[in-house]
C-alpha cells in the first residue's frame, strides 16, 4: 500500500466492491471501483438496480453542494453525496482513471475515514497505463 509516483496514468488491475451504510441516509449502499481507460478520469456512475443512471465526473463544475459533505450533481435531483473520502483514497494512491459504480445517492461512511476504500483499491491492485499524465501548469 502507498503512493506510486510516476509520470504515467494509472487505473485498477481488477474490480473492487464494498457495501456499507450512508452516514446521512442510514441506507445500505454498494459501490464498485472499476478499471477505466487512460484519460477517462474519475467518474461516478449512479445505478438504479441494473440500470445505469446519470454519470458525475469528479470536477469542480459538478459539485452541487458542500454542506456537511461534498455532493456531485443536483441536491434536489440526482446526486451522489459524501464523495470526499473516496476522492482522498484515489488521490492518496495516485489513481487517475476509475469508474465508481454506486447504487445509492450517498457513499458509505464505514469508519469515517478513507481506509476501507484504500484497502479495497490496494487489494484490487494498481495498473500503470502507457499514457503520460498531464499536469496543470
């Protein structure tokens, strides 16, 4: 486990899945981290049963609210809340490209840290892609 520092983009070697409870909703939620191609970025995919709903890219322009948690999407409509712990795990492990599939509107809280996500991602493994990272200068 740890940060892999290099000039090439990364994704996961295999899928990693977790189930937990949303801190605000109290509902059980399942999430999966799915490997993604280079230049995909971090994309949250909301699922309703087997049907994929809206996609939310991890971009500041997608942030709909920051009261109590970071929410992607429309607070009054489709959204995914409490994404900050996943984002911390992905950044800390140097993951550039991943699809995060979620079957509820809130990320599970687990122990309140990013550790459950870090452990799941670490177990899935990190794959280095053949495309160089692009940096903001």
